[in-house]
């Protein structure tokens, strides 16, 4: 029975979502980490809320980056461990489709969740509500790009000892433009100037990555699996 | 003519060529650098703005240019190795990475020492400095990834993929001074039109650049010999090669 | 000229460490590459010797 490409994509995304909801702690851990890390900064710096506003975009984005990195490790690991990944690779659907499906599911579960939780964190950091829309838009674009960069890194580091450290070492330098433009967009929104330029740049980075990363991630998986 | 090209894919040929070339490359590198240093340090006139501090250009700029060039060599060798499965490509990439990383570090440190008297600070989060730092991190990532695998062939391929992915950073470093308002000086040599530097300052700089390039070639030859040996230990040609 | 040369117009404490570090980096490159090659040749010789003994 030949399954069509679109149906296969939907099935894999659905499978990822089901598996994650069976272990809700895996979903909540990155979000809780995000909340905790953002609280560390005000506590460590003991600033007034109005002063926090100045560092808020950077803190928000660094915390989002770090908590996304935490969840990237699980993108391929559990499937690689029990052999499901090889079965999927042999299924005839094409490894690229599988990679795209798994990464989309990963973004829905982590990146989108981060975007939804961000207003809470924003309030804790003193970001004005007027800036929320830009902030959430920038986070949505940034986390999607990050999921794809992470897919490349995760594909390269499956099954390595100290894989997570290496994953961070690989992904973070490539993610610095995201950090710079994401924080800039949020910062402009806070100060009231137009964030459109920075958002366009983020969107461009996102499109660039989403177009090319699937092939790099597939190549990475082929290297690790063969 | 193309047979020469095919020969480059052969490990024993590359080993022999590298062994033979290395002393010549090192010798000419030394000559170019001696001239560059003497002419640059003693004979080039002091800059009217920066005084004698500008002389740091004679190590900073060659190191920075080479950090990018070596990355391109590494990325190209990696791509060749991945696409056509030519193992010599992995040897060249593995050999180039530490050299390129050391050049990137040299560029950052010499730039920092130059920045202190000129800009008043050892560091600035400026597009060019930041992207060069990221280049250093990517080099380190490639080297770490290669050494993390127990299966060396797999490690080579993974590091090669990462090197190719990281190549996006190279144009960012080069064009950062054009695309953004940067503290760092814009292009003075590699640009359209005549270089905006007088000859007495320019020639030693070009000589140092050439010297660094030849030096990279010499060190690459030695490292490639080692990398090829490590990947081909049991092959028949090795017996003859290491006797010499 | 000699006194001006060493003081580098007052910038000596930046210029000379700069060149010094450059020398260090270039020197390290030569030394590390040499060491790598020596090690590789030794390991290859040992591997061949062991293979020779096995026969």
C-alpha cells in the first residue's frame, strides 16, 4: 500500500505529537527552563523593572535559545536508539520528508510553545504590552530557524558521547545572527521605533534556512545512519 | 592535463608531492616574511593618523585574510570529499582546520591589541569582530566534531558537512563592514579600483600576505602527510614512504 | 632612527606583543605540524612491523 507524501508527512507529525503528549514532562521541561532562566537575571542583577526593560530583549532571546537547545537533543535520539529512525529511512518515503516532518513537529511542540509562554516572561522582564506582537513574531521566526539549525546539529551528533555539549557548540555560533536580529526587533518595538527591518531580516534568515537546511539535515542523518 | 587532477585523489601521490613541496614553500614564505617585516617595520613611513601603531597591519591583515581563505579551502576540500568520496579531501580539511583556527585567533588578538590605542577598547561587539569570533567558534566546532567520533571515517564526513554548512559565515565576515555601520575599517585592498594605500606601505603588506599564504601551504603539506598516513596506515605504499 | 624603532612612536607596548604573538602562532603551527607527522610515521611503522610479525 503506497502512502502519498502528504499523508506520510501528516502521519509522522501526528506520531510525534502523540508521543510527546504521552510524556508531557518532556514538553514542560524546556518551558520551565525558559521561565527559570529568565527569572535568574532579575534576581542576579537586582534591577528595577524599568531598568530591566533595557536588557529584556537580550535576556529573553538568550533564554529562548538555551531552552530550545535543551529540547533539540531529543529530535532524533529516541528514534535512533530504538531503531525506528532506520525503519523510517527504509520506508521508501524519502529521508528528507521524514526530516521535514519531524522538525515541523519539533517546532510546534517547542518553538510555538515558547512563543505562547513568552508574554508571561515578558511581563516578568518589564516589556510593555505594545511590544508583545513584535516580540512573539520575532520568536516564532527565530525558533523555526533554530529548529532547522538544530536538526542539522542533532543529525550530526546522534549517539555521540557528550552529544548535547557538541550540539550546542555547533548550533550556537550559527544561531548568533538570530539572536542579534531577534533582540534588535524586540528592542525597537519596546522603544517605539519600527521593527520592520529587523523582522524582515529574521524572515529572510528563516526562509534561507528552511529552504537549505532540510538537505543538510538529511545529509547529516545519512552520515550518521549508514 | 586532467590526469594530473586525477592523481591528486591518490593518497601516495599527494604524500609525495607534499613532502617535496614543503621545503620550497617554507623557504619562500620565510623570504617573503623577512622582506615584509623589514620593509614594514623599518622603512615604511609612519601613518599620519595612527603613527607607528599602524604597523600592526603587517600581521593582523594577513592573518585575517588567511583565516577566511583557509576556511574556503577546508570547505571546498570537504565538499569534494563528500560529493565524490575522495578521502584525500578529508585529509586536507582535517589538516587545514587547526591552521585556520590559529590564524583566526591571531587576527582577533592582534586586532584587539590594535584596537586599544586606536579605538580606546580591546574589544567591541562590532559586526566584523563578532563574525570573526563566530568563525573561530565554527573552526573549533568542526575540529571537536571530527574528534568526537570513534569511527574516524564517519567523523570525517560529519565534520565535512559542518564545514560546508558554516561557509555562510565567510561572506558575512567579509562584507560586514559594507552591510553594517562598523567600527572596523572598510576594504582597502580587495576592492574595485586602486588600493587606497601608498606603495611604501602596500608592498610590505602584500609580501606578508604572500608569506602567510606560502606558510599555510608549507604547514598544510606537513599536516596532510600526517593525515594521509593516519588514514592509510595499512596500505602497501606506506612501507616505502616512511623509509625515506 | 633606532630609538624610534624600538619605541614605535610610543605604541611599543601594543606593537611588540602583537608581533610576538604572531611569532608564537607561526611557531606553534610549525612545531605542531612536525609533531603530528612524527607521530603518524611512528604509528605507521609500528603498524607495519606488527603486521610483518603476524605473517
